[in-house]
């Protein structure tokens, strides 16, 4: 029914107007696809069984009724922290996709990157507005709300048809998460952050470096994915071990090293390790000489993909 016909129920805009309602109330439309904002998880994911299990125990919405530790409201929030490149986002995405496959979140899965590398962090208001749009509120309606976003955000979340998951990547401050924390007990929040967000009431998981064996398996897997699938580590097991040591259990480093090796098929792993050691020594010498540090790390200079190294 066209909206200019006065008193009516217009379900297209999900608004009630005219004498059928004394005031205009807001009834959000459901998002087209509630999990559409969730990026893919890495295809190759090794180790982290214990951490994944911990995250899944917090996410399980059925745990509310089973008397496990997730009954405490603050445990509905899980923070995965650790230094750059340790795999916080990879773990969180892995868990979120597993949860979707388990049908745990009929209310939707909403992903938001709060601080994309190389950009300013999202302001609290921006974060709420983006989540409102994911929840089905269109731009015009959000603008019309002026400042009362939080109330509508929480209303929208409360109206979800079942448990929902918020995946908040790269959080900077605990206050922002507090503001976005749903009021409904069966919803879950999964946060990643380089800082531990120690003042946030949440289940905390601190990522540590991958074990040597998982690191080596990751290197072997990545190197075996080449055109010919040849595993170069078989010919050079000692050099492969040295390379893994250099990567310090940081998956980002292992991926960079594997990418560098795959680009340079003319270079042996031992030669590559030698180059890396020289490269690192030169990098550290520059740091000692107080040449302003760039934001790229030593490992990146050997032709691996461009990735971020904050705080070096
Ligand atoms: N367990 C793992 N197995 C295989 N690859 C992994 C694993 N963990 C992370 N990776 C890969 O390592 C790289 C860095 O991971 P990720 O982006 O998750 O790190 P991060 O801790 O979120 O870093 P940042 O602090 O920059 O956000 C990605 O390419 C990711 O796919
Ligand atoms: Mg990340």
C-alpha cells in the first residue's frame, strides 16, 4: 500500500503512521543477510586447538542454560589479545565461522573492524552507526535518530530472532566495547585487541607464539601449496628449522617468509635464511643508529607481501 494514503500499516518501511499509532515508533527491518559482514577465515589454520576450544566455550549460547561458566554475564564477552600477527583475527574468524556452521547465532553474526591498519580508529559513534546499518536500519533513519543511537542499537539487538554474535576486531579501548555490549544475555561478543583491554569484564585469552612444531607444519603446508606442490623443506630440514626459529612463532612472519620463498624459487631455504639474518642485522643497526623506524619490519624487505608492523 503506498505510503501517501494516510492511515495505514506500511510494512515496507516497517513504520506505523496515522491514528493507528500515537507516535512514530521504530521497527527495524531485518538485515538482508545477517552474516554478510563476516569476512572469510584463513583457509590454512594450524594449531590453536586449546584457544579455539576456549573461545567456543564462551560463544556457545546454549551454555547459558547448562550452568557452565558462561552463565556470568561478563563471560558473554571474550577478548583475544596478543602482539601483532599472532593470529587474533584468524582465530576469531575461525571461531565465528564454526559457530555459524553450528547454527548458534540465528540472530546474526556482525563483524566490525574498529581499527583498520593505516586508518584512524572508528569513533564510538561511527561504530554504533555501522552496527545499526547492519541491523537493518537505513542511512536516512540513522540520521533521523540524531543522538539516540544507543537506545535504538540495543532495541535492535533485543529484537533479534535469537542469539547474535558481534565480532569486534582490533579494539583499542575497553569503553567502546562496553558501549556496544548487548543487554540481552544470550548474545555474544568476540573481541580482538593488541592490548589486553584489562579493564574490560570479559573472558580473556592471551595468544602466545605458535609452538615450534605447529610453526614448522605451517611453513611446510604453505610451501607445499606452490604450483608443483613440491615440499622444499624435505631437502633442507635444518634450514627450515632455522627459518622457523627466526619467525619466532608469529604466523604473520611465517606467511611472509613462505611467500618470499615462493617468489624466489632460485634461492634455497638456507640462502633465504642467510638473507633474513643479514636483513635483520641491518634493520637492528639502523634502529640502534636512531634512524627513524619505518612501519615495515625486517622480514618484509625480502619481497614478502606488504603487511603491517606496528610498534617496531
Ligand atoms: N594458526 C594459524 N595458522 C595459519 N595461519 C595463521 C594462523 N594464525 C594466523 N595466521 C595467519 O597469519 C597472518 C596474521 O594473522 P592475523 O591477521 O590473524 O594476526 P593478528 O594477531 O590479528 O594481527 P593484528 O594485530 O595485526 O590484527 C594472517 O595471514 C593469518 O591468516
Ligand atoms: Mg587482527
